[in-house]
């Protein structure tokens, strides 16, 4: 199944407390439960004004639906074409 990276612009996201991030995660999981097992949230990375998320899903449309239902921004949704890391050099 394809993997996607989602870019979400959220001003001051880097200043969110652990409780605020927990609330966002809970809301995301509730929406995922309604969408069914075909979409999976893998992880998210928080920077100062953006959150980058990785998802496994059959298509970008279901990720956009997750964003719409959750009230999350999703300016960019792109499919991952390859993954590599330092072990690729060996």
C-alpha cells in the first residue's frame, strides 16, 4: 500500500504542549476509526510552524477526507516513491 507525506501548516506548532499534541492525536485517531482500516497514521514530526505526517493509505483522497473530517490542514499530500537511509550506501 502507498505511503504518503502530508504537510500541515499550523502556526506555533512547535510550542504545543504534550497535552495539546495528545488532544490532536486523539482526534486524529477518532477520525481514523470512522474511516476504517485502509488508512494508517504512521508518525508525525513537529517543527515550529508545520507538522509533517506519514500515512499508509490506498490513495491521497482518503487522507484528504481524514483532514477534512478532523479539521486538520493538509496543504500538501504527496506519495512517497522511495525510502533510503545511510544503510543504502553500503
